C-alpha cells in the first residue's frame, strides 16, 4: 500500500475513533453529575461544582472584575451620549469596565418611568446594538427592535457590542499583514493559548453589567429582577451567562440551542476544550434551572465560513458554519434538560413554538420575548412598534460603530499581550517553584535523581491537561511486516501495528547490515514533518530530511520512522481531527502519544533492539513531536528537536512576529497568519512552554538543531528559550547532557552535531 493511501486510512480511522468516543462520553455524561432534586435550593447547591467547572473551561474564573462598575456616558465636543429618545425611553451611548483594560461599549435604553427589570441584551455578532434599539436596520432585513420593546415595557436595557465576524482588523498594520480570519477567530487564536476565550471575555462584560444592575437596584427602593436575552452568538452568551451567574433571574436564548456533538464543524471561535465531556446544551440549560430559561427555536444567523480572502489578505481562516437545527432537534435537547432536572424544576425550562412568519428575523420572536418579559414582571405593549417612528434614523453612525469595534478588538489584543508577559510567572508558580522546593528538600541526593522522581506528576499533568490523555492502547500490536527496499548498508520494512479499534500506527523499520543474532543495538525513532511520510527518512531526494534515517542505519543504528498523522492524508481531514478531539479533552497528540507508546512497546520487544537505548529525533512537526512525546513517555532515552524549538506561546499569539531571518528579506511569522488554525493548545502559555517541556525530558539528554535561516523562528527566540534549558541542566549537575547546534542553512536536518549526540548518548561508536 502506498504512503498516501496508508495516511488516508490512518486519518479516517482516527476520525471514527473520535466519533465513537464522542458518543461514549455523551452516554456517560450524566454519571459525572450529582444532582439533588429534593428542592430547588438543594438542586442549585448540588450543581455548583459543575458551574465552576464550566467557568474554568471558558477561562472565566481567573479574571477579576472591578470592585465597583461605573457606567460611563462618553461624550465629545461634537456629540453627547444621548443618541435618541421617545416619550418613554432615552437611549445613551455607554461604556463600562469589565476587566483590567477591557471595556464593554454599547447602548443604554433607560425608561423614563419606573424601572421594573434590568436586562442585558445581546445581539448577534454581525448586528449592531443599534439594530435592537431601533436606530439601525438589521443586516439583510428589517429586524425587530426588541430591546426598545423591553425598555418601553419598563426594563433598563444594556446592549453591549460583540466582536464581529468581519475581517477588517484581523491583522497588524505594523508588519503589513492582514488575514481573512473573522475578528472572533483572530482573537480566539490568541486567547485560547493563554487559557482564555473570547466567549469568556464577553461573558465578563455581561457579568460586569449585572454587577452594576445589582448595585443600582440595591440603591433604589425595592429590588428589580435581572434578565439576559440574546440572539445568535448573543444567544450563546445568554445561555452561558445564565448558567454561570445565579443573580440572573431569567434568560431568553434565541437562535442558539440544540445538540452540540458536531461542535467540531462550528466556527472555531466556539471551540471549548473538554466541553463535551460534561456539557451539552441540555446540561448547560440545567445549570440555569430552577431559574427561568426561555428557548426560542428561531432560525440562527446564516454563517458559512471562512470568508474568501479580500485584496491584501492572506488566507488560512478555519472552516466552520453555525448549525441550523430543526425545531424538533431543539425541543429534543430541551426535553433532555428537563429530564435531567425532573418535572418540578424542569418547569422553569420553557419552549416557545416557532412562528412560520418569523423565519427571517434577526432577533427573538415576539412570543418568546413576551414570555421572557412576563417572567421579569414586564408587560409589553399591544403595539410595541408605536414609538419607533419617532426615533431619528440619522443618529446611527457606521463610522463610529466601526471605531467602536476597533477599540473592542484592540483592548483584547493588549490584554493578551499582558497575559503573555505574565505567563512566565504562571509557569514558574505551577512548575519551577514546586520543583525547586523538591530539590532543596533533598540536598543529600544527586539533583538529577531528585528531579527524575519529582517531575513525574508534572509529566502526568502535562499529558492529561495540555495534550489530553486517552485510554491505553486496547489491542495487541498484531504486527504486519513486509519488505520494502534495500539501500547501501540498510534494509527497510513496512510495519503496521494496531492501537485501538479503527486506529493503527505504521512506519518504516530500517535495519542496518551486520546485525548479529541476539545483538541488541540502540535505536533511533526519526519523525517526519507536516508534509512528509516515513519514506522521507530514506529518500535521498527529500532535501529537508537528507535521508537521515538511512544515514543513521548505515552508521549501525536500528531506525524506525513512524507516520505522524498529517496533511498527507488530506489537509482538512487532518486539521479536523484536532477540532473533533478538543471538545473531548484531547488533541492530535493524544493519539500520537498512544501510537508511540505502541511503537516503543513493539520496538523494545525485538531481539535486535536495546529497549533502554531508544532515542527520538524529529524535524519540524516531527520536532514539535520531539517536544511533546518524549516529555510524556520516559521510554525514549533522549530527544532531539530540529527546526521547531521556539518560544511557543509567542509563536502562537504574537501578531508582530515577523523578525527578519539572516541578512535576506525573508521573515518568519507567528501561527496567527497561517492555515494551521488547529495548532493552538488550551492554556499552554501558562503551563508548559518549550523550556518546561525540555525539563520534562530531563534528566535524559536533550538537543536543539537550528538553521540560521529557518523561517520557523528567529535565532534570538530560539536562543532565548534554550538558555533556560541550558541553565536547568547545569543546575542538575549534568550540563553535558544538553546542547544546541546552530548552522548556516534553513529548515533542514543537518545531521552532524545531532549524529554525534546520538552516538555519544546512545553509547554506539561513531564510524
């Protein structure tokens, strides 16, 4: 079978594995909850742990909002905050701080009579708050001014602006790069790496609004209920806000509710690490109960992505579309939520029959809005549109709305830059400080031995929390082997091994000539990059790899070149594996680790291999693997990372990463500008950058191979990160076990210093 066919079969098998695992986790989900249905109060208390868990997945609890939220009325010399008013309602532009340096901006609709309720209204990401307030037409249709309806019914309504799906600000003018990523994806790529989500940041804007509501309500005579209503992306936020904040008395979710098992096919900015282990929409809805939740099965916004690159933009945005579940599917998910909480508590979860004539609406249906208003003690007028004719249509300024959007995005980018700067302190607190304490407590033992024992729980944490830990391989290896070809000093065989049902590992076994019966040689597992295959290890025409597997075999090493799941089997299918895996608390490396566990098991059992002397050597994506797999699997005696070692958190998140490489005009850039939309790892920046991963490999030998003109990074970034590794090995008293080699070429295997490193540390004489 040719490599491309094997690669396709491998990817498809992994997809089937994750499809089955998605079903298994959904079936087991309820066993992970403990619900006390004896009373509404007992129930709310019994699910608090899950509420906290959901907040953590959304990156919410690590932030702190201002102690006092002040509602600001921004004005200029030419424009006041008052945008429009009727006899019943005044509409102001407003701004309030949600997090340090991040402000919500939008509209405040203030009734001129008694305030009977307080509501946060969330439009879809492609709509303006002015649409819901009756000051601007909806995109593509004349949408209902539902926020104005609520305000005229006596609700004080705040309408924050959401980050849009436009692409105008997805890039950096300083370096002259723009992308076709929607703003929401552009910010998702940056925040995800730091354990945050755009969803979580926008939720903090909602919670800050509720803080202000509660403070204002407490200052007045008598309390007024708090509600949240949203449509489309705003509906997603409304559902999660009500689930997390018990101060919200009622919620209306419109155009967003249904089964979530195909989350991998939705826009990437909805990608939530580990969400589907414990949560679907039904489980999230169950966190709202016993408070009121009104589900409106209105048609969601039509979002098919990504947009085509405009002039001056690079492509690479992630595919994804907003699902359009049928009314029956929406109702089935709500019924599942009712079943979870029982009939008494489930009565708070309400369904609105869809209206045929409202299928083109860009907001909640009239019936849903009336049900929501009733839950808050409001009565909407018989003719809610009566006041809209008196609103001046010319008070909506598209340029001002665009500037507002730019501020929203710019503040979050600045917030991420701050988090990147703080991430080293977070990594020190969670990893280096405990390890320093372990070393200082046992000064009578060699530091390297103390480290080797003390690092084990951190290695487990890295595997479980960053890569995602899957069950052990469940099938015997069942090795299938056939001769491939012979070269000068070596013979190559195709090997196929079973891992799990549907999932295999395959590669090339390259045996040196002159093996004596029973002689156990050191072995080197050589790993190809993103566009390669096991054949890259023996193909002299492969300029990047320079047949390094065949060359090592000719030097007397047993060599194994496994297939790393990659774009060879189809770029979209490959990248969708990560999308399928993430909501299950897994990643492509969850699979790769299991495949390598099987490789080590099988290879170490061969009578021509010394299982204590198996090294790892990878280029590019194989170098990425060299940082992760040996960090988890101590069966690898050493690791060599070629063409990948980096300041990884900056590589993922830095929009200004375009330093010149060498004397030429070529530049390296961050993954913000590439098509590897799946490459982010949730919270990696605060947990394990490359120095920490190398420390997980230690005290085993570790090496970095780096070409000066390699566009993966700059020499400065590589040297900065490696300096921490070099110091760490010196602290352990084993400085000779690590080294780096810089050479004047590009993204290639040099195979000089690295070969000497292998001979020395795998104890095999150089020819």
